[in-house]
């Protein structure tokens, strides 16, 4: 319904059903964590900026729930106007926020 001109006043909605999928082989010796997030995060963070943010947070706490919430809050502080959902996975723990 959100793509129907009746509901979008004839404007292009910007919604798409085409997902972004990328396959990467992780190296447990090199890769410490994985960030999975919706576009609300990536609208205001580059991939490298998010990695640096999480690295700094993990030096302060091992609580992935806290780290993911801090990343969400920082995205909102930086002006994200979209929903921001984040999953941070390490090889020790897996937490969603």
C-alpha cells in the first residue's frame, strides 16, 4: 500500500522490496565482531565509523546490549530520522537492541 500512488499523493515512496545482501567470509582471528543494522544507522555512520565506535565501547564494557544501545543513541544524536535497529554479534555473545 505504501507504493500505491493513492497513499503517496502520486510521489515516489522510496520503499523497495530489493534487499541489500553481501556475503563476506569472516576470519575469527581478524574479525572481533559483526554489526548488523538497518539503514537508519547507515544514514549517519560509515561502516568504518561504526566499527571505531563499537571498538571504543568494547574497551569500556563487554555488555553488548549497552554497546548496541549506545550505538543507536549516537545515530539518533547524529540526526538519523529513520528507525535505528542494531545487532552486535561477537564470537562470545549475541545481543539485539
